[in-house]
């Protein structure tokens, strides 16, 4: 029995084209995908203050007890973040969609009621020492 | 009850496990996770076709997409999260940045429905996300020699392809270790002297 055969969208596996100077994507509709560039775009949005740099694995810790003015969702979030939790875990425990948690956290970060410990990997490639640390951790399992 | 991290925890890293319906993503996440697998959800509201319609019918459909995840404490400071993500690429955009900053991905395959993973593999290649392939061995699934699978998936010899039993912790851990070794080998090649 033979397995089905995958067909590549671009049959000849070519090395990725070199980034075009200043080009976001080629005009022929074939977008040049560049993880580094994606990150830069995300970073820019953050600097504009439109959205906090919140990732699913950003660790969040409450810095204050809920103030009287806090909404029930904000209070709940502050309560479960007495010790660090990832954004994904907050979303799971509060039963709120990821995007809703992101909005909540943006408010709480602005009010300095929580601290975000940023994910360390926001680059195209993780560095060796990090990979080695993860490897050693897994070997202990 | 929340399973908290120690106060020393500083950073989270992530690995994405992607695969088609029922290939064993949740099982794999659960077998290596130190917490019971959790679920995060995202809701997508989609306007009906014809956004500037003259019909006055603003039909909107909401789709909820769930993603399972688990956690492994690597050190006092570092935490690894594993996200089990459905293969249907059309949902990925919901998880803003899911693949960005991910260490890499595991493509989980079911030999009974190999085709469901073809799109996933293509997208990871396009995005430049490094991945390994794990073949979850179901008793009623056909068994192919690894090299036959490699040629069917049209993958270069560098990319590890291995069999696994997602129900077994040691087996799932070995898949993750294989991914990590592969990622490590990539840095060796890439690092300028
Ligand atoms: N024999 C065998 N069965 C498995 C293995 N992994 C998972 N299963 C079974 O396959 C079924 C589906 O596994 P899940 O982990 O729920 O798969 P999933 O990919 O999360 O499925 P969806 O989230 O529904 O797409 C379950 O009944 C598992 O017990 C395996 O390695 N071997
Ligand atoms: Mg599942």
C-alpha cells in the first residue's frame, strides 16, 4: 500500500527569494514571508500603544489587589494572578476568549495593576542556550 | 483550582503541536503536561458574504475555536507551553502570533488520513517554522516505512520523522526532544563563525 503523495504549491522547492528592498510582498501576489518582518510589524503596533505586547505565553502577575473600581472580570483576573500565570492559562481559568483577556490585560497593564513578564523568544530563531535549557528540562521528565 | 507557577517564573516559551482532527494532539499534550490540559478559546465573528450588501441582512456567524495546551516547568525561571492546534489553517489567524516566537512545531500524523496534514506542512514551510513529524501509531492505521513517508510528504532528509505513541509520556517527551535537537542543529548551521 502506498501513502498519498503531497504536492507542493510551488512544485520546485526553491530557496526562499531574497527580501526585496522595501517590498512587503511581491506584486505578483506571492507574498514574501519573513518571520523577522512579522515581528517588526507587531512591535510597531505595540509602540503605537494600540496593544500591549501580549502573547499566549506572556506571564502575568498581579501587582495590586483589585481596587474597588475594578470590574468583576478584572477582579477575577487579579485574584488568580497572585502568582504568575500565562495569558493562555488566564483565558482557560476565566473561561474568556484569548482576545477578551488581551483587552482586559491591556487595561490592567495601563493601570499598573498587573505586570507582564515578556516571552523571551520573539525572534525568528531561538538561541542555543535557551534550546539547551529546554532540552535538559525535558530530559528530566 | 489554578496550578500556579512559582514566583521565580520569568518567561514562557512555546511549541505548537499541529495535526488533523483526532490525531492525538490532546493526548500528547496531556501525556507530558505537569498540569491537567487546559483549553483556551477564541471566537471569530464573521460577517456574511457581501459586506456592503444592499440586502440589509447583516448575517454574522460566530465560530468558536478551542485549543488545548499543557505546561512543563523547565527551570525555576523558564516554562514550556505546548499548544495542540487543529490542522485547519483557516483558524490559525485567530491565535494572533501563535507561531511567532514559537520554538518550533510538531506535526502529528495519522497514517489513516495523511492528506489532512499536507496543508499544515506547506504552511509551516512557507512561514519558516521549523518542525518535526511524529506519526501517531493507531492499531488500525497502515504502517509505512519512514522513508516512504518522507517521500510521500516530500520532506528533505534533515527533517526528523518518527513514530510515537502519544499516550505514553516517554514517547511524547522523545518527540519533543527530537524537535529540540533538530532546532539546535539549525543554530549550528546558521551561526556565523
Ligand atoms: N492507539 C492509539 N490511540 C491514540 C493515540 N493517541 C491518541 N489516541 C486515541 O485517539 C483518540 C483521539 O485522540 P485526541 O488526543 O483526542 O486527538 P485530538 O487530535 O486532540 O482530537 P481533536 O481535538 O478532536 O481534533 C483518543 O481516543 C485517544 O485515546 C496513540 O498514540 N495510539
Ligand atoms: Mg483535541
